C-alpha cells in the first residue's frame, strides 16, 4: 500500500486556510460561549431580582395589613362590640359583631376578615376566604397572649398572607382580629406583570396559583420539586435548568416569607430559555453566516495563493518529467521576477546543458557501437585466415606436423574459438545497444532449446566437476522464438552459474509454462550475489571488476572473470522477445535466474 502523499498545492492550501479558519471558528465559538454564559447569568440575576421584588411586595402588603388591623382594633366601635356583657354564643351578639366587621371590611377590602373571642372561637368571618380551627391554631397562640403576629395561613384550599392582632380593652385581651390577603392566581398574575417571570405558588406539592398556561408545565414543575428532596428550597439562591412540556426554563424556588420551612409553602419563578434566547439564536445565525463568509474568503485566498505558487512549480515538474522522456524543449512559460522566476531560468539553463551532455553521450555511445560493430566485423577476416591455415597445417597440406606443433595448433584453434565468441558477443551487444537486434521467429521445442543451451555451456567447461540437471515440464508444447538467440541467452545463464559455482556444486535448469508464457529457471548453489551488486546486475554499462587487472578464462574456471557481457546480452535478447529476466540471490547460498517470455513472439516481432 502506497503511503498517502499530499501535493504542494494541498500543503499550501492547508497552511494558508487552516490558521484563519481555525481562528474564525475559535472566535465564533468563544463569542457564542460568552454570549450564552452572559445571557444565562442575566436571566439568573433577573430571577433573583424578581424574587426580591416579590418579597418586597409581600412585605409591603404585610405592613398594610398590620396598619389596617391596628387601626381597626383601636377603633372604639370595634373593640366595644367585643366587650358587650352578653354571652358570645348569643346570636344577637354574633350578628352585631358580624355587622361591625362588614363595615370595616368594606374599607379594608381584605380577602380574609375574621373576628375571634378571647378563647379563639370564631365570632364572625365576613370575607371571601376563611380559616379553620386547625389552620389558625398556631397563629392564635401569640395573639391570645397579647402579641400581634404576621404569617402564612395554611389551608387545604391554599394559603394566605395574614396578620393576627389581639383586641385589648382595660389591659386584657378581649378578642382577636385576623386580616389576610390571598396568595394565588391573582397575585401570580400581578407578579408576572411586574417581573416578566412565570410565577407558581405551591402548598406542599399542590399548586395554588400559576401563570403557566400549559397544565403539563405545572405537572413537570411538580415532579421537579418532588425530585429535589425533603426541602426543595433549601438553597434559595440556586437557579435550576428544568425541562417543561415544550421548552426548558431557568427556575428559582423559595419559601414564602413568614412561612415555616416544614410547611413547604413555596413560590417558584421561571424564565423560558426559548423566549429569552431568541436574541441569542439571532446572534448565532449572524455568527454562522459570518463564519461561512470568513471560511469562503479564506478558501478563496488560499486557493489563489496556492495556485499562484504551485502553477509555475508544476510547470517545472512537468519539464523534469519531459526531460526523463527525452523532451528537452517543453515550454516552461514561467514569466516572473521573483525567486520562482529565477529558479525557472536556472532550471532552463541546466536543462539545456543536460541536453547537450546527453547528446554528447549518445554520440559517444553511437561511435562506440559502430566501433565495436566494425571491429568485430574486421576481426572475422584475420580469424578466418588464421583458422584456414590452422586447418591446412592440421591436415598436413603444408607439410608434416610434429606432435609439439600439433599441440600448438590445438591451442591456437581453442584461442580462435574464444576470439570468435568474443567477436560475436561484441557484435550482439552493438546490435542490442543500437536496437538493431533482428529476430528470426520459428517454432521450437522447449526441451530441445534447454538441452542445446546446457550442452553448449558445459562444452566450455570440460574440466569443471559440476552436476547439471535439466527438467522440462511434461507436455509443455512448442514456442515461437528466435532459436539461436534464445539458446544463447539460456546458455549464458548456465555459463554464469558454472563460473560462480565451486566444483561439486549443483546447477538446475527448469522449464515450465502456462497458457501464455514460458519460464526458464537456472538455479545454482554457488557464491551468490550481494544485494548492492544484484540491483545493478543488468544495468548498462555494468562491470564488477577493474579493467586494468582483468584476467580472463576461456574454460569457465570457478570465480574467474569474463568480459561481463553475458548477462547484458541475456537481457537484450529476452527483452527483444517481449519478455523479462530477473534474479534472486543470497550470498553463499546461490542464485536463481529466471527468463520469462511469451509463447508466441511473432506478435512482438511484428510490432517491433
């Protein structure tokens, strides 16, 4: 799997767009966070102020009740009615007290107006709301002892803010006046108008009045109070975020002033987050639009900068790619007065010098190939003359030949064979390097090709002690190749294996194939090839040795040196057939050379 690579354009785009984009997003998130926090803080502060307003209003209403009660109990007409020398069970007495109470309540307009005797028995109740003996018991204790008290009257139907004032005549308590104002729906609406908060009163977990329109909101609020534990208002300054039926609220829960915590008389103030955050949502929408505009601007700027920098660089890269293909005239079209323009000028100068250098190398290569071709051709004439005279001497046509002379003639003939092979190899290399290797394709049996190649190679090593085995896959069938050329290629691989395998070694020549290709392997257990040399084994030109200290061997002695043309010729012949040649090797464990060519090379030859 290839590693993921980013081009210069994308890197520039990343580094030009990412910082402003990150800064923009970070700024927008920070502004949004601060606005949200500030808005919630304002809502919490507003709820706390609303609670203060409500408690101040209750305190003012309590003082008004106290003042009214004090005025009434000191009025002679009121306390004289309670001091009449009659039984308090007398209906006429009760009617008199009730009449006086009605007259005074027309002035006060209290929601609760009750008169009680000195034992705490109810004499008259003339207002819409009334109390029970159980509900007023705690409040009456102090009043009957001569002390006025303000508190919350808790009844099943709800609760009232009350003031209980003793009626004193001749230094003794002759009765009690209880004035009260209702804590319910009307008070909740008044408070909502003053504070813009939703208001709900609770007696225990029963709602006695609320400005919430949806009963499900009241029910959700009741569940929330139940989940807060024994005393929901234990932390009077804690603002909770609660989920209503339709939207979340910020909620403040407190005890009603002058009520006992154990009575669970509560008032709840709420602000709708949905309604309060409309402005915040609008701001967020504006921020999102600004962020999009900023990102688009950053992208546009990044693309502009990246394109302006990378376009000339891409032209230079394309120019380098064209150089690899041999095109040194690809137009760069970089007309700038900055560092990139200077780089383009220097690149163009370097390209022209490189072109001139390559052309000179090609000319040298052409001259070298022509020299080798001509030299190898010219060598054939003297070789033929020498070979002819050697044959004349050997057959006695030029006189008798002594045993020593015949031995000398054998040495000359052997050297002539090496010289012929060298001339043929040089000619073949010239043809390969000049792309002038012409193939004569014909049908050939693979086993015949492998046998001939192995025999030819072993004939050059008569004194080597090696075991050469040939294995051809059954029913391999014929192939269409240039028989002499392919035989030479396989023989060169076998010669190479003989040269670098010590005596007693093994060489295996294996041929196998599939429907389209034939593979011929030459394996040995010789000295092997180091990795650094194996990578350049088929390169042109390539040599492992020092030409000044070259010692050739015509008998393929172990580890002896040759001209180094054998593998290059193999590569040239195989590639001319449309095939490939490869090698695997480990030092001191041997090498494996593999030739792989198409079964039918006629199409390759026709294309060539």
